[in-house]
C-alpha cells in the first residue's frame, strides 16, 4: 500500500527537521523527524526514492535558510519505519 504526500525539510539550529504529511485528509498524522546533519537528510531522501538532483536542490534550499518541499509516494512500511504516528490527547 502506498501513500501520496508532501515532505517538508527545515533547519532548526544545527539539526534538520523533516515532516511527512499525507495528501489524504483522513490519513495519519506523523511526528516530525529530526536529522543530525545534511548527510542524514540525504540518506533519508534517498531511502524514500527521491532522485539525486531533487535531493541536491532540497539541501541547497535548506542550507540557504529556506524550506524544501517535496511531493512523494511512499509505502506504509517506509513511513512506519521512519516516522511515528502523532499522539493527540483529548
């Protein structure tokens, strides 16, 4: 089973924060993922099947202080291995 969504990447101090959001309005909410450095970000994007030129452009945008946004299709297995469902308290 696959899921279409959007991956956003920003820099928070010395670390990077990646967040996956499903395009399905009834899809799961996922916790953001903290990456310790750009190489970790590159490895994770490669794991999700992002092509090298898109990885290079995303990292360049974030390095300049911006936000990178990538559309992708991921398997449920991939998202569950990397991200954790968001927990909301009532």
